[in-house]
C-alpha cells in the first residue's frame, strides 16, 4: 500500500494557497478536521470540568480523550500524560522539579545534537544546584552523536541524561535505546526530546527507554501545544511548584491553571487524522498509527532522496550537513559563496517556503563549525508531493 498524497492534501485548506511548504520541522499545516474539532469544542457548550451538566462533561471528556490519544501515539499510560503550552515550558518545569532531588556531586548529561530546549533548562538547573554537566559530542563529519565514551560520560554520578530522539536541524536519529540502557545501568533517568521524531516515526517510549518523553502536536498537524509522557509512579515522586488550592493529583499537579479544552480536542483530532491515513479500520488506533507512519516514512524518504541527489549535483557550491545513517526527512545545508537567508528569500518569492537559520539548535549548529551565520533547512511532511519538490529544486538551481 502507498500513501494517497492527493487525497491527504485535500484535507489541508491552507495548501490551496499555492505555497510549497518545506517548513515542517518548525510546524506543519493543519487539516480541516483539526480546526473543526477546535471550533466545535470551543463553541460548546463548555465550562470548567465537572459532571453536573453537558458543558462540564464536554470539558472533562476533552481532557480524557487528549490523554488517551497521546498515550496511543507514544505507547504511554494515559495517567502519565501531561499537557503543556510548549516542549520548552514542559522541560523547564520538569527540570526544576527534578533538580530538587539533586545534590552537589551529582551529574547530568546533555548532548551537542539537541535543540536548546533540551539543553539550556538542564544546564541552568544544574548550575542552580551545583551539579556538574557532562556532554555527548556531535561528530560534524558524520552528523552522528559520538557515543564512543558513553560509559565514561554516563557514570555512577549521573542523575539524568537528556537526549533528542531526532535532531530538528540535521534529522539525525541517535541510538537513544543504547544511551538509555547505559543510563539505567547507573540508575539515571532519561529525558527524551521527541518533538521532531514524533512527527516522522511510530514512537514506542518503552523501546526507546525514555522515562520522560516530550512532543509537540503542531509538528504533526495539531495545534500549538505540547505533551509529556511518563509513568504515573515517576510523576508521583516529583513535587512541582503549584498553587496551594490546585489539585495534587497526577498528572494534573503539573498542569497550571485552566486547561485549553479546545486545543486538547484539536490534538485528539490530529492523532485521529494520522490514524485514518492508514486507510484501514482494522485494529485499534495505535495499530493504525503504526501503519500510517510506515506510509509516511516511505513517501517522505522517496522525496528526501530526490532532494539529496539534486543537492549532490551542485557539487562544492552546496554542502549537505545531514549525513547520518539514520535520519528523518530533514536536510540542512549551506552554500559555499551565497547567504542562506538570500536563498530563502529567493525561494519565498516563488512561494516555496524553505527557511534559513540555526533553528534554536544552538549546540549542533556551533558543533558543525560552519563559517556562516545560517543554513537552509528543508523539512518534508506527508503532504509534500513531487510537484513541491520540483519547484524547490528548480528554485535552488536558479539561485545557485
């Protein structure tokens, strides 16, 4: 079975604009069904959560459905699913809660492959507690995370390892399961940034070894928000700062203020939309998600390889930095004698959106050692098609 891309594209009203979107790593377009779910929930009836009238029940059902949908997406326990405004916010909140358990002499490990949202919160929390920060380094020649000294970096003093499941800059998919296995050998927790990964792969947080896993639905057709999944027992052991009257129940103790029920309904609709792309009603939602992501992967890989072949044809004028053996359909490259920002503007004039920058991936961008201030990132989504790629490659050829 192959993905029916034409039918999929019909579900996205924004694609009628004529823009060829290669900005998926920064946020995908949104299908009609997600917008309708948000509007339907918001226009109610809707009240604060409760059971006495329909408006209260609607709110309560939106929360429960959101937790169940995220659990199906990630292979998680819905009782351990936390809603957040963003992955950055959730990571800061969890870093502060976890840091309360650290003492001087402890160590945390971060990587040069990660988005800064999974680096800076841990460094700042470590500094506040007098805890040492250790690094897993990025090899710029291969775009792979260097784990040759994993046993030395992750040791008996390690309390937490923070690692991405896929780089939002390079697309690199590091060996998270191996890193997590080493962390668990020494009793450390593993915090996985799955924001980029969850948009392109069927996630199994148990197989990854993730104790805490964060993702952002707006990277996979949903509204702007985030979710964190962990075991309820782990969440029970943490004491986040919260208001005195607010509930101490898990996962609600991590969710500050009234929840945006309409946004949560949009997330549920986005996950249902992905499951429906499997074009099969056989099996439960998680099984259908597995099949859908397999279709997405096959389609996106074909397009990615087309772009890679074309970039290779530019010779020394373009350097592709996305070289890892295992990677998402995300390509980061620089120009030998031209500015990436100029290239992005050139393409945008043709309604081809391929942004330039370092994309909050401060550490990997610095580790690459490129003598430029920005590069171009081309990120594919399931709704991209060959015509989009034709326009991108024609534009790049004219620019180069």
